[in-house]
C-alpha cells in the first residue's frame, strides 16, 4: 500500500491547528464549508473535536469543547458522503497497481468507512444545521483529467440525511466557483 496520511491523521492535525493554534470556535460561531473530499475532511475534523471534547485528561479537551459548542453549521459543495463512481474506479486501478492511498477507501461507493463517518457525524451533531449543494452536470470536455462526461458526485451520494440541499446546474468544479 502506498503512503499518505489517513483521514484520521489529517483531522487530528487540523484540530490542533484550528482549535488550539488559531483559536477558531473559541468565542464565536463557526460554519464549516467544504468541497468534495474537503467536506469529508471537515466531518472527520468535527468528529475528532467531538471525541477530544469528551475525553478526560485530553490536552485538547477545553478547546474542543468550545469548538463543538460553537459549531453552528456545515455547508457541503458536491461532497461524496456516499462515495463516488470515480472513487470506486480509482480504487480498482490503484489497488491493482498497489499504489492505493488510505483516503481512497472513503471515496468508494458504499464504503464502510464512509457509512460509519456519516452515521457517527449525524449522531454526534443531531441539532447541527447542514446544507448541501448538489451538482447536476457532468464534467465538460476541457477537464479531460476528470473523465469528461462523468458526473463526479451523484445526488444520492451528495445529500444522504441532509435536511437541506439544493440542486445546482453546475459540474463538480464550477459548483464552488462564484459567477
């Protein structure tokens, strides 16, 4: 298996950098905004903060408690909560080449890791405001590196359990770019 950081390692590092070093969420409300895989990273960040907020003896406990109580909402742009076809295809290609990184498991359609993250996130933050923007267009042909003609994140993956979601007439890249 190839190297690379796991989603857990990235989330722990972000908790330390955002909550402790930058003091985000210590005195003011916080809204997390993420696009694509970044949305999954933000969910894992929120889960790490939630875990440390309840751990007795954790050096991060006080900062994480403030962060969690000040977390006002999350906004997801084309986040593959339920995986993506490209993630499953990449898993097959890179797995066969023995170059698969640890984050790829979260991007496979119906992955156990993705389902567990979704479930745990919804249980940890039952009253948090969620909103998702869902892409409706396939990738245009000028983005050949992302398989032109493919819709990267399907609606069923972009909004599972989301009370508020909006379909946007954009592709995976243009959905998060202002006009």
